[in-house]
């Protein structure tokens, strides 16, 4: 297969020819790391097998998009031909190459830096090895199978970084100049601060938000930095085979229930994950909300569900109609959302992107911009 021409074409799309990442993108065989993946179909995820359809394999592997490689506990490598997964949540993927490179750019990696990264399929690890040398790279994942598969695939193309099965939120193997996490966390683990060398930098995203956090280790053992202006979202860290969705029972109870409070919103219906800034502000103010959506013709309904029993359902018959909102439980989640939208309407922007970041040595993170501040514990 002429994978090199596909890789070079992707490199042309992702970066400029003068970029330090151009050669890494153009010479790393992404298809080796994603022989199988899950594709979203009609309400199910369908298995795709690269070797059985080389043309589709090349198109998928060398497109600047994310390829889902694990649905719940089912890894694409270990599925049977023709398998499907109904619903569920992705638990591992090969992140779109442009975003991987962007995270590395935010890390400001120098040629002699020791760097810790998250494994996934191993493709992002391969890009970094190509860029700075495998002897400077440590790659970790909580999933033993992922580490084993990535190690073998990296070895097959001549790359041998240090690989470890490791919960990245716990103790880390060594000390590093850079930590780049392509899984999201909340809060930033104290172990990262302990593992960073003086002046080292961490790059991650806050779970449930679209916020890229960059922070440099400070002399007191904490770190200071900022929220980068570009948004990104990654899967959360997990500690088991799957993510636990704690609101399924609540959804069954309130899917069509009348609320304790019923109102009409002044704004068009919003599915919160469609707006990076609003989603991030809401997650900071009221973490842990599960957002769901359904559409029948022009009518759309969104739900906001929280493990504490709070819920909201909003429905509108057309795009610009004011939705009818039902709310129940101990908190009024839609009111929390409306406060954020009022602020956006009043000020024309929200303060999260470009905010200053301060991480205390005990891991308490504070975001601030102007008169606004938010603490994340």
C-alpha cells in the first residue's frame, strides 16, 4: 500500500511545510496503529476492518479526524467481523492528528526534554518519538491491552519509547520536563506537580469542558499558566473498563415528566455541548451534568441530568422558537444555564478562554479573568 502519499497529503492539510511536525506527520504510518475502528451508524457503532478494505482504511487513517477504537469495554481489535455496539460511549480513540500536534505545540517541547504522554493507540506517541527521539518519551495508559498493542506497533516501525501501564492520576514513573495528557482530568493530579521538573510544563484539558490548560511549574511546587484560546475536548480519565453513566435511571423517570417548575426560555433552544464556552462555564459552575438530545422532524428536546437528582427538559417545535422548560430535583439546572447565557448576552463574551490559571501545590486550581474567578477542587 502506498500509505506514504496519504500521510504526506494529511501533513499538507494539518501543518505548513516548514513546521517542525511536518516530517513526523508525513513519515508516521497511522494505519499501523488503527487496523480496526468503530464507525457511527444508524443508532449503533459498526466495526470497520482496515485490511479487508484497504482503500477505506487509507481514507480513514489519513484523514484529520478521530477514529474510535474502543466502545465501552469492547476494543475494535478484539471484536468479531460484523459486530456492532448499540449506543454506549467511546472509551478510547486515535485522536485527530491536528489536535495531537496542537497539544504538543502548547507544550513548547525542546529537543532534549523528557516528555510523558498518554498512550491510546500509540499514534501520538509515535509522532513525538519521530520528533524528539524515542529515548526521551514515556507513554502510559491505564489499559494493559492498549499498552501492549501500542508497544508492539511502535516496535514494528522501529520505535521503542518507555511504555508503562499506569493510572495517570496516580504516582508517575519518573520526573519530566513536559506532561501532555490527551485524556481530560478534574482536578489536575497533584502527582503531575510532583513529577514535573523545575520549570516544567503540563498541558491538559479539564474534564467536561473545552478548556486546554497550560501551566509551568512554579517555585512553590504549584504551577501557573493560562487557558489557551483554542478549544478542545478529550475523553475523561477512567479507572475501570467503562465510564459509569449515573443518570440512566433518572432519565427514565423524567424523560416525559412534568417538572416542579415550568417556564418559557427567552433564548432559542441550546444543546449545551454545541457551544464550547457555554459548556465550559456551566461545567465549572455545576460539574457533572449529563446532556442528552433527541429530534423528531423540526422538534428538538434536550435534557440536563445530574446524579444528585436535579434535571431539566426543554423542547421547541422549531429552531428559533422559545422552548418550554421543565425542571425538578434539588437544583434548577436550566436556571444555571440561563444565568450564563444572560452574561453572554450582556457582555458579548464569556471569560473562560484566555483566563489565568493558578494551580496550588495541593492541586486546587483557580481560573481568573478580570473580576471573574472560579476554583476547581
